[in-house]
């Protein structure tokens, strides 16, 4: 049997302890939420669109800020085995919550902008702010899809092994938390844009 | 034999595959951005088409680079990629749904559909590769 690569103190997780990659209840809940969103978009129900956009958007922003500025510093002070146990629980839940939240925020937000006539010709006075929001979302997407989520998955896959690589997990967790912090800062600009649009 | 006794922090080298996929994602976002910035007016399609073509070329380059990568944890790559594919399928499906629902048609619809298809191929490749590249394979 080989040693735990990278960190001999790393906690050993047996296959039976690894559990499912994504919790089944979470997938079912996410599917129900998405079906509800499809129905709301089909009926163009403004309250529903507003609710989905605001609720999911708030959850998205809060999670990024919380991860980057509160969980991050706490995790960096934990010892490796504790960090690995915490990361496994956290990352498994994040695998369900974040994709659902992103889908709801963006889809409901787009439809809401259409319903609120932000995409009308001649251009609405808020058009520039809508574009600014789309640019920030583009930056968020690039960072999230290229750095945040891959790091999340690497950590999850590593933690499912019987001998997780503590060094790799540490490196990926650092990347995950730094990226979440940068996303949090970008999210603050989204708050400014959204408040400006809501108070036009 | 795989040496598992040495500390290993994963593949720390910069990868052309990752660079190519990031290039594709940026090209897709620029292509979609040109159309979205002009909605509901007609967008100058040449700009979007140019970025989509660049994204398509980069996607082909990525596939070739992944196929040529040896040694490579292919099984792990597909294991991750298939689940990510499912997630991006839902995300792209929702995107396509709202765009079609809002009456977008003609060239912008075709370009946006191609962009979503490119996302559908590239994001699973990126996430799958991000995991597989750190896997220690024999030699």
C-alpha cells in the first residue's frame, strides 16, 4: 500500500465512506426548481420571475462573499484532516446548489429584462446598465467555469479516493477560495448595477 | 510503476488544452455579446460569426490535443465529463428555451445555438481534463 501522496497526515477515506458524488435528494430538488422556473417563464409571471431572480441572485452573491471572505480564512487555519472532512461535505453540497442557483439567476434575469422592456427598440435608457450587468456576468462565468468549478471537482474526486492527496487538495482549495473571493468582489459590482436598475 | 511515495501537488505546468478551452469560452462570450448588445435591433453578424469560427477551430484543436495526450487518465476524464455534460445540457437547454420563447429567429438564433453547442462540448472537456490531468498514470 502506498502512502498518502503529498501529505502523510491526510485523513484516509474508504470507498464506503466516500458516498455518492452528488446527493440524490439535491438532484431531485434542483430538477423540481428548474421545472418550476420553466413553468414561470412559459407563463411570463412577473412575480415569479422577480422572485427567482432575486432569491437565486442573492444566494449566489452571498455564497461567493461568504466563501471568499469568511469560510476561506477559517479553512486556511484548520489542520489538514479537519479541512478535508469539511471540504468534502461543503463541496458535495455546492455541486448541487451553485449550478441550480446560476441557472435560475441567469434565466429568470434574462426573461425579466425582456418582460420589463429593457431590450426594446429604441433602446431603453437602462440599456447601458443591462450591458454592464452582462459584461460582469461574462467575467463571472469565465472565472467560475475555468477556475472555481474545476477546482471544486478535483477536490471532490480526490476526497473520494481511499488515499487522498493532501497536497493537491490544499492547492485546489486555495484556488477555489481565492477565486470565490474575486467572484465576491465582482458580485459587489452586480449589486450596484441591480440597485441602480431597481431604483431607476 | 507509478511513484506514489513522492509528494505530488498535481500537474502544475500550464496546459495548451486549458488555454485553448479558455480561448473558446472567451470567443463564445464575445460572439454572444455582440448579438445581445444589439437586441432587439439587428446585430452585425460578421463579428459574431468570426468569433464563433475562432471558437470552433479552437474546439477542434482542443479535441486533437486531448486525443494526442499520452499518458492520460481517459476513464476519469469521461467519468467527470459525462456528468458535466448533463449539467451543461440543462443550462444550455434553458438558454435555448428562453431565446426561442422570446421569438429570436434567423441568423442570431443559429449563432446562439452554435455557441451553446460549443459550450456543451467545451465545459465538460475542461472540467474532465482539469481532473484527469492531475491523475498519476504509469510512465
